[in-house]
């Protein structure tokens, strides 16, 4: 019998890095050591077992250092990610617990390491915040490297691949992806991971298509299967038929032409057809991402989520550590502004070392500015670091989760005290920085006129504003369909905040995901939002959209939609009215 032709299969995951590639699959075994033995050791041999574990840690660290030193020039700015992994080798949660487990349970090092990693994995996966859930992958990557040295298992080197392929793996560590050679690797896909994983960040830096979180791709794909990876829509197609192949080859050509066109234009200002300028900036989580903002023509950093410098640690960072990272970003972006959001931890971004107990509902609990005001030393350290970095460029500070004037007044007082302490010590700093308030809870919208008296600008965080206003947990599939930035209530709230800002003559910005979607551009323009901040890869698209619109037309459009009663109506009307702009290279796939 002749073999039957393989059937086309479509998988949907998370588009972690945009672009389209077509090629043959190359499976990378990243399951770790599958069989880990368990045996007990004599009490007088536990010291030897601990030394064996320590030796494996040293060898694994040396291996990673060699990878770091051999990283290609275009990834040198990403070494911080791998240096974070070097720190994890000595982390008390991993290293300390494993040593204790060997000592107390009198078991072999492999079993102790596996058990400890299992415990850590369970702890991280119980967290609500997606970024933190994905941080467990960093622990696993480090432990796998140690385990290979403990067991003597072979490791696969991505750098040894000598043909043009698409990588397929359960997971790829940052060390793996840093070895990717662009002339050989077209793109990659994994069963696990997401946009905020370090692997996703490196994929975006390399500018190669990547789809993560596919769950069972490695079980379905075989070596040399033909694959289509669509990082724009988070789609992977296995063994596409001729019709699908032709369709995606055409999409690939259109996308490459489109990216070339908008990248050439991206450094031009976002000037409307009637001459109004919009500042289009980037959101970043790690200092390394500043390069992507610059490459995509960003006019500054509109949101620097500083809490991620507190992750993957055993204690709070020092003032100098924070200052050093902030200064790097500020100097690179100068003279463009860098807006640093103060710490938004605990609650759904709990730190293991903060030791503030478990909260039943952390999203409504001790988080953001509430946490900082109750932990003044932690807050003071960060404020001093920000003020010091401000001496090297254009820095603005943004206070999150402000619900009332008393919180804002207290935060300002803490900032003034931090500046006074730096002056008293003779430390170089800049106390004259703009102060912003994140508008992300309904109470802040209602008293926006009062808050405006105490700050220099508003930054609307639509992600939380939608969640808190509509009482929606967007991670809950049963209600996620209601999470829509074009809900009439959200449109009216944004309009109110913008009107207050204009009346009070303070700045008005938006840093939530709403700002990065082209369909929202005419609405935000019509509402009078003058600064937008978004994922760096959205910057060229949004800038191009702005240049095709008139502010007057956008204002007229907002007047039309302000009394509509559903998000569906607003969305439909926006697409009908601005379809020419949306379809002129902005939408790659054909509807």
C-alpha cells in the first residue's frame, strides 16, 4: 500500500514574535532528563553527594558563561537575561533547598533537585500573574542544565544545526535561543511559554517568527514535516495543502513588503494629515527591550514596568542595582522621555521574599502604591534610584493604582524626602521630574479633576481600568468575551479623563493595550490623547495609521460613537469608516 498523504493540521498558540516563515521542522529534545533515579545515601556520604551537586552547578555555570561570551553581536544587549540565569544557580530557593533536601532526606542529588523543582513549579503555577507563571521556566532551564551534568546526559547545541529549519521544542531556554544563527533558523515554536517569557523577548529581538504555548506541538510534529509559522496570528500549520501553502506564501511576501515599508517610515513623526503630532512610545519590561523601541521608531518609553527587576531574586535589589539599570535605559533614550512606573508588586505580582502572607483576592489587595506606602524603605530605595537616573536624561515618574488624593499626596511626600536625602548626601540627582498618575480604577476617573491638581500628567492604563470597571477577570474564559476596550463605558471614561487633562492643562497619555491596536487610533485621536505607549512592534503600524488621519475627522467620529450602546456597533462603524487606512498594508491576512 502507498502511504497516505499527511493531513493538514492547524494549531493555535501565542504569537510571541511577528512574521511568517515556511520550512521543514527540526525537533529539539528539550524534555530534560526523562528518568531520574532515586536512591538513599548513607549519612556519612551526604557530604559527598552535596559536593557532587555543587560540582554540577559549577560546570553548568561555566557552560552558560561560555554561551554568553560567544553570543553574536546582535544579541549582546540580551546578556542580562542569561546573567539572570547565572544568578539562579545560587538562588536559595533552588540551590539552598536542594542542598537541604540531600542533607535532611539522605537522597541522591538528582532526586533532590527534581523534587525541589517540582515544589517550585507548583508554587509559581498557583500565581495569577501570567508573567510570574512563565518565570518558572527560568528555574526549569537552569535545573535542566544542572541535571545534565549530574547524569552525564548529552545536550543538544542549537549552534550545531547546519541547515535551514524551523525549531520545534517543548521549550527553548534563553541560552538555546541566544545560539540561533539567523542564516539557518527561520523561526521556532514551543509547547509552552508566552509573550512575556524571556524566550519570546529574544525572538522579537532576533526578529524571527515565533509561536509559543501550543501545548502539544511536539506530539504532533515529526522531523522534516513542512510547517507554516504565523507569528502575527499565533497560528502553526502542519503539512499544509497546496492551496494553504500558496496562500501563506503570498501573505509572507505581503508581510515582508509591509514591514520594509513601515520600518522605513517608522522614524518619521506621527503627524496627522492636518498637522497634529502624537508621541508614540514603547512599553518595556526589561532594559534589553529599549533597543526594540528605538529600532521601531519609538518617541520614548511611555511605560517602564520596573517591578520585573525585582523578580527571580532572593531579596530586594539595592539602590545601586536599580539605578544602574534605569540609567542604562535613560541614557540610551535621551533626550526622549523615559516614564518609570513605581513598583507594582504583591497582589498578583507577589514576591516570594516579600513575606506578606497570602491574600484571598490579591488583585484587590495590597499592591502597587498601597504596598509601597506600607513598605517605605522599599519605596524609598526605588525613588532614590529613579531620581539619580534622572540626572542622566529625561525621566518621568508614574504612580500606579492611585485611588484618591491622599495616596498621591503621600507618594509625593516620599519622593520629596528621597530627593532631600540625596541632596544631604551630595549624591547627583534631578529632583525636578514630572509626576504622573496611572488612571486605572474608576475612583481615579471620577476625581480626575482633583488628582490633576497634584500631578503633571495622566497615563490611562486600560488593562486594569477595563477589568475594574466591568468587573471582568479576562483570564476567565466564561467572561473574557466581555473584555473590550470599545465598551461604551470605557470610551466615556477615557473621554472624561482626557477632557479634565485638557481643562487642567496637564499631559494625557495612554499606556494600556488599547493604544497599540490600529482600529483604536481614530478614536484615541478624536478623544484628544496626545501620547500613546505600546508594544514596540506596534509602533510603526500605529504611526503609519496616524499619518493617514485627520484630527478633525477623528473628533467628528467620536461625536458619532459616543452615544452608541455596544462595543460591537463602535467596532463595526470604525472598520467601515476607516477601512481604507486599516487595509492599506495594516492587515496582512485576507478576510
